[in-house]
């Protein structure tokens, strides 16, 4: 039992066909290639037209009283935040004798903590000399502010310790006054109270000595912090290489443009829903792909390349055989490839001219046939209005279009059988459904589909195994079912039901 390919595909259609998406994105390589090229040019242009301002950098070693080996960088982040304050900026501007506002100057520099104790300051200016001077003034202002804060903290700590010591001394004076000239054990009745006073005096003397030592340590600790905070890397101008910057920016721009182009191509392919695989085009049109033709080059002179010429000759032979064996008029209907279809029609008509007179009926909306450069061997071309005057014994080959805006009722006069010449990725799935439905309504039999500009890596099967009565391989079987008068029977075999979107079914 033969299973319908169309039914299988409709019942198991994935939400997102990755193979079709990859092919669609690859076919739009001109888009993302152009985006990458534009990104490359934009990056290089930015490096040339918008060079970075003159920049100077310096490094400052900052010591903290609370430094710990396991510090996570909180102290240096505090120093970075203090660097970006108006107090530091104003002090640096006073050193530079600049009338600039501190708020404006703060936008021209930044700090970064390289380690827990190393601060890097980056400053920009109108010139390298100005940038270096600004960096030095800013580093000096930060060091002076940090040293002042450390000294103030040390003085405040020493003063607190000394104040506590003075309070202990006052209490000691009161204890000494209470003891007076009495010696331990001189008064047996008050020996307990005297012993406690002597013990308190000893404790106070010890604590006073301790506060003196701690105050001295606080005072001696500040010079170490002051000496440790210093500029370890003198301010210097940052060298700028225009070629290096241009190459770097160009590479970054190309990568960004490529990513953006790929994203746009992918999204556009999903939104547009334009089938590119043989399998999808055959399923949507309800007809098998019988032949393929590479994309026509832009220049007519290059149309005669060996590879393209061989494919064109094979296709001409196939179409000539199909038209010659048909007793009904045959047409070529294009979708997205009017020029290629007109050339094919002239080739097929020229091959059929060996059997008798042939006329090409031009039903194309464009000037591909009407304004062509005529050659002596070309067959006669008539318009659709003049086709009624063609003698009955003359074979007719219609050429038309199924692009949006087609007059569907006129297609019957071009031929009751047709070969669809479709450019891959041109029509949307909904429009391919519309073409299949309209041709079925007009009782125009689709012999097959000629796929133009197929993807060279497409390995899908474009054959519908349930379309024997419309496929080219069943074409002669259909002719064998003619009646005895030599004319085709009035009834036609039913067309395979094309998959019609819900919106089209409702419209009908």
C-alpha cells in the first residue's frame, strides 16, 4: 500500500524545520555577507573618523589600615568611588589652575582597581601633554586626600585613647587621695578596704600604661600608611596606533555585522515561510519536481557556460518530449523567473519546430518576450489577444505567470496542461497553495515542476508518489486512456487535494 507523501508531511510537519532554516539562511548569504562587509567598513571608518582622545594613565599604590589578606576588594572599590567625587576633582583642578567645573572634569577620567592595593587612573585630554598633566594632578590629589584621611583617623584614634587615659589618671588621683599616707596592714580594722584601694590603684596604673602604649602605636602607625601610599607608575601617554585600531574595529564590526545578518536572515526566513527544498515545494504545489536548472547569470553572455548549457539542453529535451507527446496545449507558467521561462519557451519551441509550425503565446505580464532581441531561428511569438488567429494545425506553446496579480481565467487559453517553472525560495507556502488550488479550479493539469536556482546541497525527494496521474512518468498512461474518437475524454482525473491553509478554506 502506497502512503501519501503529502499526507505524511502534513501529519508530521515540525514546528521549526532546521534543515529548511539552514538552507534558507545559506541562500541569503548575500544579505549576511553584505551586513558583515558593512560592519567591517563601519568599524574601520570609526577608527579613522572617530579616533580616541589623547589618554594618559598612572598607577597608585594605596595602603589601608584595615588591610586583610582575605579582602575581596571592598577597600579598593571604595577608593575608586572616592576618586570620582567632586572633592578630588576640584583639588586637581586647583592644582592645574583650570576654570573647568568639577562635574565636567569627572567625565574625563575613571579609576579601576587592579588589585586590593593598586589603583589605575585613566585620564583624557585635548593633547597628550594635557592628559599627562591631568593624570599627575589627579593622582597627587588622591594621594593627598588619602594621606589626610589616614592622618585624621590616626589623630582621632590617638586622641580617644589619650582621653581615656586622662580619665583613668583622674580616677587614680582620687584613689591615691583615699589611700593617703597609709601603708598596707597599718590599720587592722580597715585592712580590707585599704587592700581593695591598693588593688584598684595597681589596675589603674596598668591601664594608663596600656592606653599610653596604644596611643603611641596609633601615632606611629599613620606614617607607615602615609609612606605606603604613593604613585608607583608615573603618568604617561597611552600610545595609539591607527592601523591597529582600524584592524581591530574592522574585525569587531565584521563579526557584529555577520551575527546581525545571520539573525535577520533567520528571522526573515521563518517569518516569510518561503519553501526552498524540493520536498516542500512539491508538497505545497501538489506536483513533483521533474527537473532543475541552475540560477541564470546576470549577464546574458555568461548564459553559455558549459555546466548551465548542459543543464539547459537536458531540460529542453525533457520539456520537448512532454509537449510533443501531448495532444492538448501545454504552457509554461513561471513564478519568480520570467526571463528563464521565456528562454526555455523559445528553446522548446525551436526544438518543436522540426515537427511543424510552432507559435509561442506570450501571456507574461512583463516585456521578456515582447521586447526581446529577435533571432532568425526564433519561432513566432504572438500575444494572448492574437492567439485566436493561430491556425489549428499550428502547435501552440503558452508562456504565462502565476505570480500575485495573475488573471487565473486567462491561463486556460495558454494551455490545459502546464509545467510550473518556480524559483526556489521565491513564493511563500500560502501562495504555492493558492497556485495549486487555482490551477485545480481551472482544471489545468500540472505535468510537473521545474525548479530554478535549487540549493546545491538539497538532497530531499521532490517526487509525490501519489501523483501518478499528473506526474510526467504517468503522462503517457493518461494519453492511453483517450476514447476511440481520438479526442480526450471530457472528464478529467481528479487533482490531488492541495493542502490549503485554514484562512483559504474559510475564504472559499
